[in-house]
């Protein structure tokens, strides 16, 4: 039996971001979402909808996440999601089970799920581990393609989208910014330029301000990212 999830956020891209994390986690199921807190509250209180976990943004018009949590905390496990940690104490006083700071990484998301999963005895109690694949939504029909993290070589920003390159596949232009993609890919990947993320295991060498991926793909190394790159690759003996 899966743990059902609901997302409440007035920004559609934030809903899409958390949706990918839920889709990527086998024991979770997304049963709905809403950008209107007042409408969602009415449906939960009327028991038109129900969920095991509700992910709620704090800053929303008409009804903020804290007020929403205060009224539905007895109906579900509430996880607040926000870009500001100044209200964490008030949140925990309301009984929320976790408080996620944007941008949320998949590892932090999994830590949250492992923290609250004991409240669902019907779910197998072995900890969830980070998946070795990433779900990419793309194309006019928003098709989801799962790519193995070990096959991804690098990603490039394209306006508000990202182009993901992997071994043996056509590049995929996905509906996610380069910053959000970096948070989702997690450890093993590094932002090396405002427009590029690389898989550190695919670096063959670097010279000057150029990183070489695989057999010859050259990626620019941004000045402000150089120190982090040198630190990350030093132990690997890359020159």
C-alpha cells in the first residue's frame, strides 16, 4: 500500500518540482494538487479528498500555509515547504512533521519521508534510499523519461529549461531550470558555470577554464565556480 501525497502551492512550477520527487519514490503516490489554499481547505474539511501527507507552501494569497496546517493537522501529516526558515518554530508548534527549505534536494526530501514513514505501519519499514534514476518531463505531451544518473554526462541551461545529455541517447529538453535540476541530481553532479552542470565521474581532464567531458566535449568553467570544481576533483587526480 502506497503513502498518498497532496501538494498545495500557488506556484505551478513548485508543484511540478515536488511531483517529480514523488514520482521518483516507489512507495509514494500523488493523488492531487492545488494552487488555491482556500479551495483545497474546503475539500479536505468536507472530506471530498484525503491524503496521508500534504506538502504545503507557507507564502500563499488569501490563506497562508501556517493557517492551513492549523486546520488540517488532524487529518494528515503536514510538511511545510518554504524559501524562508524564519517561521520554523511556529510551524513545529502547530505540529507539522517537517519543514523543507527551497530549493529542496531529493536527498532532503527522502530524509523527510524516512522521518515520518513510521506513522504509516502498512508501509514496509525499510528506509527509502535515493533512486539511481531521474525523471525528466519533456515534449508537448509532458512525457516522463527516466534516465540513469550514471549515464548523464552534463546538462545545459536553455532559458527556463534544461537540456540533459546522456550516453547513448538523444539530448532531452526538460521543463526544469538548471538550478532546480542541480538540486534534483544531487551529489556526484556539480554546477561549473551559470549554464552548465556536469557529472564529476565523466570528467577526463581540464585545462585553463575548460573542462573536458568523456572523449572530447568541452564545458566552460566559470570563474566563480572554479574553486568548488578544483576541490571536488582534487581527490580524483583529474588534471
